[in-house]
């Protein structure tokens, strides 16, 4: 029987020392034996790719908010792709 893949949700999300959705969190989940990791990507109003679990951040709907209004935090990261 094929073994299921073990994926880290938002990286090593349960870590108290490393913020989720960060490179360090992704690396930690792999070090702990995960086969990979997954995260959610949303698009801001100005076309930036935003790594954030929820559609809203601090009450702002990401799809309707320019990326410059979204602060880089431990739970939300963005980068300009277009």
C-alpha cells in the first residue's frame, strides 16, 4: 500500500519560535520529516502575490487591498509578481 504524503500546513505551524508561512517554518517541517509543505496564496488589489491563510488580514480583504497597505507579519507575506 502506498504511504500518504505528510505535508506541513503553513510549514511548521505549531512551532512557538518560528512564524508560520516563512522560509524557516518550511525548512523546519522538512527537518521534522515532512515530505513537503503547503500554503495559501492570494492576490492583492495591485496584483501582488500574498501568502496568507485567510482571505482577510486585520479586517482588510486582501483581494481589495493594495499590497503597500498589508504589513509583512508573522502570518502574512507578500511579493510583487506582476
